[in-house]
C-alpha cells in the first residue's frame, strides 16, 4: 500500500503567493494530492484568493495582500492540506484524442523510431497503448503535460526548436507527451497531429484537458484526418 | 458608440487591464498592464473604475483620432503630447474634442505609458479580461497589437468624476542617474543556490537587455550559481520571479510570463516595485536589495494610499 503522506511544506513566493509543496517528485499519488488540495482551497472561498495553480507536486496560491488576512489564509491552507492527506485519486474525465501519425503531420516520427530502435508502426503502438495522466497545464493556454511516456520512445527535445509548430501537433519530450493547442515555437519531437481543438476561449470549458484527466490517443488514417479537417 | 481611429500605432500599443486571473491552472497567463500602478492612475484621473481597460503604449507612441469628445489621461512614461497640433501637458486629465487628433511625440521618461479614456477601451472580455496576450492572440483588439486603420471601441463614460486638476504620480517612471533600486524577497528556492547567491544578487547592477519585453526582463550582471542543478520540477511562476537558467544570469518574469517554469527561483521582486521595473528601458540597470514581508506590504499600502488620495481629491 502507499506510504503515509508526508506533511506539506509551505513557503512564500514574493508578497502575494504561497507555494505548498508535497514530496518533490513526479508521481501519480502526489499529483492527485495536489489537485485535491487545489480544489479544497478553491472551495474554501476565502476572499482575496486570486488563483490556485496546481503543478506536478506543488500548488501555488495567489492572493491579494491588501485584501487577505494572511493568518486566516494560512490556517485554511493547513486545514486543506491535512484533509487531503489521504487522497485517493479520483480520476477526472477520460478523453479519446484522434491522431494521424507520421508523414507531414508527424515529421519527427522517423527520428523517434530511430531513437527507440523500433519501426514507425511499433513506435506509434507504444504511444497509443498507454493511458496518460494530465499532470498539469502550462507553457501556453491549454497545453497539458501528459505522462508518462514509455521509456523506449521517450526521445529528448529536438536540439534546435522549431520556430513554428502547427496547432494540434502531438509531441514527445523525454517522459512527457502533449498536444500543442495553438501555433507556436516549440522543441518537442512531433509524431502526429490531432484535428481536435484542445483550447478555445469561447467555450464554457476553454481547455479540453484539466489537471487529473486521463487521455488515450487513437490512431486515425490520413483519409480520416482529411474528413475531420474538411 | 465612440471609437479611436489608429493613424499610427506606435511601436507596441496593446489593450490591457488588471489581468486575466483564475485561469493559470489551464496554462493561461495573467497578462495585464506591466505597470499596474500607472494603469490605475490613468483610470482614476478620467473617472473610470481602476479595472477598466487602457492602452499600454511602449517606447514610441501612437497617433489617434477620437470619434467623440472624451476626457483622457496619460500616466506612466512621459511623452511630449499634442492635440490637433497644440502641445498639451501630460501631467493630468484633459479633453480631446470630437474628431481631435491625439499624438504622442518624443518620449521623455519611462518605457510604458497608459492612456486612460473616460468609458474605457471596450473590446470584448475574453476569459474575464480585456488584456491582450500576444503569443496566443488572446483578448485585446483581435488578440494583437494595434495597427494603422484600426477602430478601437470605447465604452460609455460612467458618472465618475474626472480629476482634471490632479497630477499623475510618476516618481517611479523617471530613470535615475544610477540604478533603479528594486526590492526583493528571498526565495522561494534560494536554497537551490550557493550560500553567497543572495549576496551576489545584491552586489552589483544588472543591465536590462534588449530582448526584454512583456514576458520577461532579461538581465546581465553578477552571475548566480546553483548548488546543484538549475532545473526544478516545473511549478508556478508569480510576477517578479527571478528565475535562473544554467548560465547564471537571472530572468525577471513579468506580465506575460508563462504560468509555470522549470528553473530555480532565487528571489521575487515585491509587488510595489514591479511598476518601476516595467518602466526600465533596455540599457538601463537595476540593483536588488532583499527586504522583509512587512516592508513589501508597507510599500504596497503606500501606493494604495496614493491612489485613494487621487480618488478623494
């Protein structure tokens, strides 16, 4: 069974943020605790809280120092940390993300296959077979850090980042995989592309992916891609 | 409804407000005015709510035609200004008549000016904010900087009183003869550095490099050394964070910073001194001094008092 959770560590990041750190490693249970803790802080509804940002193993709470009783805030955070000490991972939603692998839509698939010493088909299979977790979002709006990738295909970032990565590109960087929500510069190895819009600020849920969600990639053919993007 | 017609856009003129809070967990940066203090002053002077959107004008200013008569005020960086070719003092609020041309000419001090217009800049709210985030083309005027030929919508002026006789406080915009003195709080990851890192940070001046912008202020000065690795497991990056990549030169994160980052963070600039950093043009230099939480809060309260005094005038 899991070992008992260590107490959370609180530190200040400037005059208007508190970082709550759980154990310093990338781990499903610790990340689940972060997400549960972030939700608990949001639901305590303390005035002055501006934002609550869960990451791999920390949660940062932003507050307005002129409108926050900091003693009360700290008490609320400590309460939330102790309540979420024995968090069972409550999985979020599960997304099936269609991906057309390789070719011009996945220009680095051959390089990743070479890194893995597998065929392109086997490389795709290794990427598809896993169920990934959304550990956190960052980098650009709607970009989810998904993990963890099969070690054999976990190719490092490209030596020279691309100045232009098209929206929907699916990439690998070491143990992480992810979908570029918008066109942007980027250094991940691009193995395919999804026709889904993973970020759209006009939707009630602007980001398809939320921390704690699960993601399956589903291979589609070029013909299916063309139909999706008509 | 009134609008501003853009004749010349200036170097980088964007719509900004107090930021897009509440979506950082989805990777959406806060953005907003780089110098929130001046942004708020510009709004107060024209009788707007402090959160109304203004135009952030960077280094070289625009030329704008007003479709109706408006009270306006410019805070932050000081420019030579004219309305219909006649010089106007940029210290307080003034009226631009219907069809009037407001022209920004030479910059006198500071890097960023805020144009407050009675009624505010009325672009649509995107995720609760009118701020422009250029890398994702989010918010503002079509997600981009203003361009010649744009018509920028203005809101209906509220009943707020314009402060025509008040002078915008600007002490933080002036470039001092020496360094701009910036106060920081240690951490949150000062323990990732060698024991002398905070002393080194305070030991000399840091020059603001030319590739600085809304995302970050890139600095060159005394090198800070990591105790072991420069990388940490990615976590949130508040405004004012001094993060340090392997080469040891700190990067000061500003309004358009990414929501998370993976470099160790040696110190964090206090909220009250971020407006001063926003007014530093490339080539100027900053010096850092570690202060206490109490001092940081006192400085913020002093700024708040200045704003309250303007409102109550």
